[in-house]
C-alpha cells in the first residue's frame, strides 16, 4: 500500500492516508521534543527503533487480547495502522513516582506508589495538555462515560501485561502514556509505545532507558533506545 496524502504531522511521527480509507501509514521520525516543544533535537535512528519497539509491543498486547490499531510493519520507519480517529486524550499510567507526579505530590522520584495511578490529559498544545478528569472529558464531548470506563480498564490491563513483560527483560515500567482512537464502534489502542512515551529503568542499576536521557541531557540517548529494543527482541 502506498502513501497518499499527509493527514497529520506530529512531533515524532507523520501519518499518511492510503488508497484504502480504512488504513493509514504511520512514519516514525528522529525528531525529539520536550517540555511542550521548548526543547528540540534529533535522536539518531530513533524513528527506526521506535517503529520496531511499538510494533513489538502492539503485537504482544494483541496476543493478550488488547485491540490495537497496528496491522503490520511496512519498512524501517513505517507501519500500516487502522485509520482511527484519535481521541484528544493522553492516558498516563504510573507505577512509580517520577516527573510531574513526583513534583506535584512532593514524592521522591523512584518511590513506589501504593497502587497504579491513571491520569487523563487533554491533548491541546495551546493549553499545554492540561490534566483533566472524567467529568471534563465528558463535558468537552471527548468520550462518553462508557468509553472512559473501557479506556480505564484497558489501560490498567495494558499496565499489567507490559509491567510483567518488561520485568522479564530486567526493566522497570515506571510510567507510560497511551492514546486511543475510535474505529467504527470500536475503541483501539493507537499512537505508539516506545521509550519516547514510557519511563523505563534498568532493574539492576536504575539507569534510565528512555526519553528522560534527552529531556535531562544525561547523554547516551541513542544507546538507551537501542538497548530497550535489544532486550525486547532477545529470547
Ligand atoms: N508522556 C508522553 N507524552 C506527553 C507527556 C507525557 O509520552 O506529552 C509520558 C512520559 O514519557 C512519561 C509519562 O507520560 O512516561 C508521564 O509523564 P509526566 O507527566 O511525568 O511527564 P513530564 O512532565 O515529567 O515529562
């Protein structure tokens, strides 16, 4: 299937229409941004690595009964996905305090939370993606109560699957962000799951293997992304 028109360009990906209106082609770029676009850069071959990591994790989730937009890998940087309509929500799941949550609740980064936390943010660059609750999401017409319940349950299921899987690979899943889209009557997991959208810490050393290396100028950014891919695919 070939790319037709660019339908969306985000910070890390481009989405193209195809001849079949049920499918999009998603292309992963090397561009990286942080702090609502204030920090910009490139991470060499990030697009290639994130395409493969996302494909791998979407397949893992599908095997575990989670419906995703992923269809198949097309090339180094491209995957074929179902043409969902993305809900303007960032769904964040957290197991360990880090980043904005640690700051907000006065916790030390690395403190284990007594239960996983789910947060919703309204995807809106102008407003800098404010955190919202279910009532705001319904008031804005983003999703119904039923859809929000499904998203919540699915996100916690995904957390269990990914947490257990990463642990086998010696990686702690600290937190991550999900996006969902509607496809007819269905809600599918969409976007990507990668070191751009997860906090991943080495279980032995605590070393960060994710975008915080870029955000916080910790160095060895490319190496960290490659390391995650290597651990995922090794038997
Ligand atoms: N996250 C993301 N995109 C965003 C905001 C957050 O992928 O626009 C991910 C981030 O990588 C982390 C989790 O969501 O794994 C929680 O992020 P947090 O709110 O702590 O973000 P911070 O403000 O610290 O970057």
